[in-house]
C-alpha cells in the first residue's frame, strides 16, 4: 500500500496536470481533511516533493486554513540548466544531487542509464578524498556531467 505522502504527491500532481499550466491553489486544512491527516503532513509533502530543485514554486499564505499556491516552473532548457547549475553551487549533498538528477531525468533531458551513471559517480563511495571535501567534489562532478550530457543530447 502506498504511503500517505505518496498519495498526497500524486493527488497534487494530478491537480497540476488538470490545470494545464496554471497554478493550483489548495487549502492546507481542506487537503488534510480529505486525506484524514495532519496539516503538517501536507507541509512535509510540499517541502520535500515540490521544492524549487524539483521544478516547483510554492507560495504560502498564512491564515484562513493555509492557502497554498503551487506553480510548476516551465522554462526554456537553457534557463532550466542555468538554474540547476546555480542550485548545485560549490557544494552539494548526495541526497540533493540525486534529487536534481531525478528532476533532469523526469524532464527527459537525460536517459535512465545516464541518471544511474551520474548517481553512481556522485555516490560517497565513488569520491575519494577528505570527508569534508566530498560535497565540493560531488558538486564539480555533477556540474561537469550534466553540462556534458545536456550538450550531447542537444546535438544528437
């Protein structure tokens, strides 16, 4: 059986698909009531599965049941890659590197094989060096691989 977080994520993604590019506005308390869960569960799903690095913008308004506007970021390929590279920065954790790789895969900018290779190359066990530098090395590797793969797929 699917976890509650998975069900909420699927529900919100279906709302976004049905809205045909328009933002979706939801009431946190109403959604929590629909799923018979705490409003904090809705917050958890929004922060972990609808973040900027996953291609979404969340606008939250306090009061009145917690109105939330969810916007799927649609941008050109070049702007998207530029934003991802900024998001990576000079240092990145393994979890965030995997999330970015998944996002780029979901946007069909890389193949599943390329995604698996990127994840393997950016894994802790693949990066030798001092522990305090692994995230810096991972960021350099990830940026280099993404630039190379995205350039290659453009020219194919």
